[in-house]
C-alpha cells in the first residue's frame, strides 16, 4: 500500500544484473500518463535490487485506488520487462504535503480515545 503524500521507497529484486542496463520503474493508473523513474541498482549474487523513493508530490498525484508498476530495461540492445505488480493507493486526510506530524492547525485536532483504526498491515497505527 502507498499512502498519498508520503515518500515510500519501492524496492524490487530482479533475476538479472541490470547494473549495465538502462532501467526504469514505470508506475501508472492511466496508461496514457505513466510516471517513469530511474532506480538505483545494487547487484546481488542472483541478479540485482532496484529501488526508487517517491516524492510527496508524486504520491499526491496518484488517485486512491489501484496503481500498477513494472520494471523495464534495455541491456545490450535487448528489451526486458518484469511482471506487472499492483499496489493500492490510500488517501491521506487532510490532503496535501506532510511537513510536520501535525501540519494542520494542531488546535483543531482532538484525538478520539475510542477511535480504532483497522489496518491489518499496520496494527500498531
């Protein structure tokens, strides 16, 4: 899951060493307007690990819902592509960049002691 307004680092392993390739991470919700980023590439014994950190501006551009992602590369003139992964984009309220833990006027926020957030992936949140 990717929350809008955050700066997640996406890491994926790939079964080939792409350190000498031109590699990209391609994210899209609408195939007409993909976000293409150049990842950092670390070689491993079995291939490589590719990673990229999204900015708040980039995650705020995503709409809540499905987000698709694929690794694409050209190595020695040969084009390769990974399978397509699907992420879920969750909204953040209030909308906007996060500059502090309580960036919205803290005087207007009253914690509700009865509030239970049901997030099985992050039960302590």
